[in-house]
């Protein structure tokens, strides 16, 4: 991991923040109802963090290995610009995002928790994980959040990006003035 100053410099360059879902936007638990329907729990603080980040001009994306209608619904509710679900090869949709947005990998951040996230984490300018992430992921992450996945990690990293880019006070002003 890098120093706080190094991470602030990396975060200042992020134009696109990409999120994994299970273990990041959720705590990684999957709940099944009696009829087999799958349920996930998302954190409302994380959701507002994403909206504030978008308001500051940072694009947002989801790349998730698991295909889920619940994730699609949450992504729509939060206004994610780019959503890719399904498949353990996350590098291909990442490359497609770069082509689509015209951004370089250095202008992207990614937050993930498992080894299938490693190919992207090794390439982005700002690689982030959560405390419950795999040791192999922590070894390549620039930053590990204090809050856990589905428990405020996303809000924490959104606010970190907002501060690094000098936008925190501006996007918070409507709520705190």
C-alpha cells in the first residue's frame, strides 16, 4: 500500500470509478428466499456517496462476475453510466470501458475484493480493496478502506476521491449550509 499523499495524488486523477458488487457494494452475503429468489443488501450511505461522486463529474461503472436483476435495479436507481454483469473475465469489459470512454487506465479507479478483480486492480491508477478482501488483493491495492464492503467502504472511497479532487465541500454544501 502507498502513503496517504500518494493515494491522494492517484485519486485526484480518477475520471472513472469502477465498482465490484459482491463484497464491495454488498457485504458479500447472498440470501435466498423460500422460492429460490436471491436477495442482496445495499448500503444507503454508499448510494449517496456514489451520487455525490457522479455530481462532481466522475463517471461510475459496475463490473460484476455475477449476473443479478437486483444489481441491475440498484445500478439503475443510482444512475450508473456503465454496467457489466456476468463472467469471471473482468478485463475484457474493463478494456471496453476504456475504449468507450476514451480514458486511460491511469484515469480509472477500481474497488474489488477477490482474486478475479486482480487483473483490473493491477492496471488502474487507483486500486482499492476492502478489509475483508483476499490477501492477494490487498498485496496489489494502493489503498484498503477502513469500512467493510456493504458497510460504508464505498462511501469512504467516494469521499476520499471528492477530497482528493477538491470537490468535497462543493458537493456537500447543499446539505451542510
